[in-house]
């Protein structure tokens, strides 16, 4: 079931993904899915999803000239300030600074 979830995230990280969606995918209740994911991955689903999206966004920042807003949206973030905040938390710099470095 974990392979199914990780593959689904890989293929759909640009879309709105909820714990509800993942619970349905695994045929678990929401609470059982959250526990299952944390036990197997060592992190919560939302944290994992955001980390995956940030990794993809970082790649796009280095490899494309698209605006930061476009990259945030393409990586599955619909709120630019939230994207900027968690990007800086993970990488220690803003997306703009990351691109320049």
C-alpha cells in the first residue's frame, strides 16, 4: 500500500491531494492512514507531500526561467506566501535567492 501512495504522490503532486484522498486510495480510515504513513515514513503525509513538492520546485528554479509564482503553482502550491515560507524553512533561502545561487 505504501508503494501505491508514493507512486500516486509522484504522479499527482501538482494536484490538490488530501489525507481523505489517500485514505480512500488505501481503503483505510483517515486516522488509520495517518498512523500507517507516519509509522512507515517517519513523517506525516502533509510534511512528506510538501517536501516532495519543494524538491520539485527547487529543480524547476534551477532549470527554468518561469516565474516563482508559476513554479509554485506547477509544484502544487496554491498560496505563494506559504510556498515562500516553507521553501525558506527547508533551504534556508528564499526561492529567488536559491535560483540565483
